[in-house]
C-alpha cells in the first residue's frame, strides 16, 4: 500500500525538526562549512551502501542524473550551508520562521513553471499552515528567555539573509528535482547523488584552502557521532521522504506540508529548555494543525 505524499512530507518535517534541534551543538562547534561537510560525508556513505544493495543506482542512468546533480548543488551545497550559517547566528527558532518561507517560494515556482494549482480548500489549508508556522515561531519565545539557543550571535542582517537564501535554494532544489522524481528515479539513489555532489563541492572548497571551510574547533568523536546521527535523520531520511513525496505530489503542496517543521521544533525546545512555549506558540501550533488537517481532508 502506497503512503500518500501528504504523510511523506509531514514525515520529512518531523525529521527536519529533530535535525534542527540536534544540530545546534555540533554546528557551533565545527562551524557551518565543516559541520555540513562531515554531515554530508556520513550520509553519502550510508545512502550509497543502501543503493548498492537495493540496485536503485540503475535508475540514475540517462538524463535524470543531471537535474538531480544541480538540485544537490543548489538545495544542499548552497542551501544547507546557508541554513546552518543562519542557525549559528540566529538560533533554531528564529532561523525556522525564515526558512519556512521556502514553501512560498516553492508554491510560486510550481505555479509559474509547472502549471500547478490549488483548489479553494487546499489554498485555505496552506494559508492556515503557513500563518500558523509564522505565528508559532515569531511569538513563541518568552520575553525573559536567556538560553544560549535564543541568543543572537553575529550580525542580524547576515543571519536573515542566509536563512532566506537557504529557503530559496531549498525551493529551487525541489523544483529542479521534481521532473526526475516524477519519471520514477529511486528516491534513495536520488538522495545519494544529490548529497555526493554537494559533499564533493565542499571538499573542493577545503582543498582550495578556503579559511571558512576549516573546522572552527577540532572535531571530537562525540561531535562527529552527533553530526553523523543528525545527518542520517535530517538529510538521509528526511530528504528521501521529500523526494518520494515529490514523485506523487505538487512541489508547492509538498513544501507547505514539510514547512511545519518549525512548529514541531517547539515541543522539542520545551523538552530541552524545560519551559513551555509562550502563548503565541500555542496559537500558531493550533492554526498549523487546523491548516494541515484541511489539506489532508481535501
């Protein structure tokens, strides 16, 4: 029995929420470039092992490979690096609300270039979902919150610009990958190719001597283990679920459903910080649930 693409997209959102919270410590230890590079390397090794046993690599032959390679360069190499650069500056909550705009970018690209459209019920659900995400994250912080994850580090404008760049690249990556996935490319093989291309680009930067590509602090066994686990959940499983959802669903709708990850981060932050989210977070979460239910009931 096939799982509806709606639930695949929501599953990806759950993976990204877990990944977002668990990435803060290793990303700030290694820096955005080194963290992303180690993360991609561990995921690439895992995915290619799975592809070798499943035989999914056969679906990559032909013209489908090139769009997936470009999708990896934009969506992962540029997008993920920008995302963790923004998270290091803004923290997971502020970064989440800006990154959620990838749903808007994706919906616009799908309508303009792929001829996608939404019915009235789907559009209402999308509006409730996106509005709920924004409210939950923007007003989800207590005024007296002093946890390190809520502190701003570095230039605010740079963090905002990086988060919006990550959102745009995420949308472009999904948009470029959509035709290949609709053609029946194995999602695990597609993920492996995208991650490998992005990982190779990161190693090129390191070998060229780019100072930012070096680790800010020497990697420890604990940090590398956290990075690998984070990558397997967020990138390995989450990205594969998104690609599988794109095989059957519209780019815009998949992006909207997967954009609920910032709301799913809130209970994780509650567990981590030991304090319930602010009232605005509950209102946003309620709207998000209502919007998601409206979409699923269409």
